[in-house]
C-alpha cells in the first residue's frame, strides 16, 4: 500500500518505502556511540548498565517517527510477535536486562525504525551482550593480622585478607 504523509506546510507526501537501515551498537557507557565491533559485551544481571545506540537510519520521503528496540536471544530472528520497546526519536537507550535469562545467555540488540507513513525497517548489532548472574554470595571474607583472624586490627600492622566459596557462573561456564 501507499502511505500518504501530511507535511507541516499542508501538502501530502506519498511514501511507498521503508526507511534505510542504519548501524546498531552496544556499550556500557553513555558517552557517544559505541564501537561497532563483534566482541561480546558481558553484563552481570541485574546490576550492569548496558546501552544501545544507533545512527544512519534515514528516509527521503518522510521522517523517522519512532525507534524501538528488542534484545533477542542470539539465535532468534525478529518476528511479528517480537516485543518492541519504543524510545521515540532517541538515538540511544538504557537497555533493560529484566526478564532475560542469566544462564549465561547471549543476546543481540535489534532496532526498528518506523517513518511517519508507518513503514519500518530493522537492523541488528554485530556485538552480542552476554548476560551472566552476579557471583553468588555465600562465601566468606576474613581479615586478620599475621594470620590471626577475629582480632582487632592495628592499621599500622600488615593485614591478611582471604576469601572462599564464591561462585561465578560465567567463569564456571568457560566464558571468562
């Protein structure tokens, strides 16, 4: 079908095409666009901050009206049932890790850009985000002076610190 898009000047533009796809990246920093590389980005669930950024989506006939994103398992494709999270016309978003598996599991960021005529296109990051669980608490930490734990520490004396029984699921799975 043909999409008729009213302009601010009162005329109508016929938009028959979806926007051109841009590039999509993942980062742990909100400073600028992330590097578009293929190395995996590890994120401990739920404490890590992961951001997606995109650029280069364009449509010559009508402007981009909405960007949406979805974090999908690395082996999954976008379908009609994909649950998109709209961010308006923003070019960066803080990605929610809520509801994602902590197995560790790998995810790809997909971004959908829709123009004012309702035509959409998608692009995906080449970089995976690997979601891991935080190390399991349950270990113990001991402080002592010269190997004697449980004593009041003299700050001028050498301190002996030891710990045990913490488990890191990602390391146990061979991902770190």
